[in-house]
C-alpha cells in the first residue's frame, strides 16, 4: 500500500474511532436518569469541595450501606456522616447555622423543629433540584423546601409477653377500655408524629375528646425518645406504647424482642420532615448533588433497604421494606398524613392549637 493510501485508511479509522467515542459519550449521558442530570457547574464545584457533611438519625452501619450507591455514582464526593441525637439535630445544628458557622451541610429528621429552621432563614432553596418536579405539593413547603428522606407509620406496639395477641387493642377507641388503665405509655415524639396527624384527620373536637379520655385512663407520657421507649416496652415497663415506628418494631422482632405492631385506623403517617440543607453550607455544590441523589428513585431505593423504611419518593409507594404482610396489616386502614404545612404550623413558636391542646390536657393529667 502506498503512503497516500495508508494516510487515507488511517483517516477513515480515526473518523470511525471518533464517531464511536462520541457515540459512547452521548450514550453515557443518555443513560443518566433525568432526575440525576444535575448542572455541570454543581459537579465541578463538588469535585473542588470533595465532601459533604451530614447529621442524621441512621446508624453508621445503615449510613455506610446507603452511601455505597452514592459513592459509585459520585466517587469524587466523600460522605462524612455523623449519627446525631435529637437535641443535636433540633437545636445545636440550628444554633450554629444561625451564627453563620454551620457545622454541617445537611441535617435530617428535624420534624419537631421545622418552624424553628424555616423561620430562622437558614435553609437552602431546593426548588432548582432536578428531583423537585417528582414530588407533590404536600411534600413541599413555601415553594422551596422538600420532605424526606423516608416515610414512617406511627401506631401502637405492645409487649407480647403482657398482652395476648387476640386481646390487643384493634382501634384507637380500644385504648380507652378500663382494662388498659395505667398500662399505656407515650414517648417524647407522640405529640408530633401521632397526635398531630390525628388532630388534622379527626378534627380538633374529636381529637381533644380522645386525648381527654386517654389521660383519664392513666395515659403515661414518658420523657424517653422513640428507641428508648421501645426498649422499655420490650422490658415490660408498660404493656402498650401508642407511638411506635413500624420499621423499628420490625427490626426488634428480628432480634427476638417480645413486641408486635398494630396499624390502628387511621395510621399516623409522616415523612422525616424537612430536608435540612443549610443555606450557608460549607460544601454547597456537594450538598445539592447529594440531596438530589438521596431524593431520586435511585437514592430512595438505596436508602430504603438498609433502614427498613418506606421511601418518600411518590413513584416507589409499592416497595415493602419491612413486614412482608404489610398489605394485610394495612388492609382497610386510612392514613392520617402529617404534611409539611401541618408540621410547620404545629411547631411554631408560641404554640399551635394542636400543641396547646396537648400541653393543656397532658400536663393537667400529670
């Protein structure tokens, strides 16, 4: 072959090679789900920042499992995760953010402190995230905040050593029976995740009458949080706990704990509250990329499995991450949903109608 012929063949080879490479690039871009197609400047900024700092309620083991998927997609962002107590998530992170010195980029599970975070003006506007349009208006607040990263169902749990299965309460009204007098407890989150949804589902009059009767029946309001109150239930401190997350009871059953969960109609249903993405976050681009991923279908599947919790993403409502007989447990049961708007109103400083009713009746009962 002559030199000119060789040059022609080489030229054809390079044209084909460039075409294949180009096609590969575009194919890769096309394979990225629409929800994950974030602006390139966020990616470049995240590469420079290198990490995202998160305060949450998940265990370190759960967080590691969740973030494996994130690291595969975004290997240039290191997730620095801290399991934080309620007081840290509700108060200490907020205090630092208000001083203009945020200690984290993102704080999750802040439902009981929603109004405090919103009114302090420390949260990032998330309406530019690609996942924004995947969510309903009930999962948004003030046109710029999103709920996440989970949905939880808060209903009754009982100690199976103290309450025979066939005799357990089957409705909220059953808790008012004299045989349960002094045997029912609530925990520190009952007002927020149980009574507030019931208040909006039933209306003020019925919810108030129910709480009055429950207090009169020896309703014990404990200071412990969710997990600690379940440990006490399982130890036999009381027979029934009014506020138990289905995911935690499922986990505890797997460890042999004598506990069962019952869906009382309607079932109080909440998200994890606002995604507490901080406006002055030290790693803003990595934060946007992370929050967008976590609330995408991909991120929600990655979150749901290790935590045994239901995803908040509207298109993943059929996932069953814990009880295999979930559809049977929930058959014919309605959901008393606490929206972000409800949550905001219920956590306003100075007290809401829900809070005033709860405090008046419960404190009077004490």
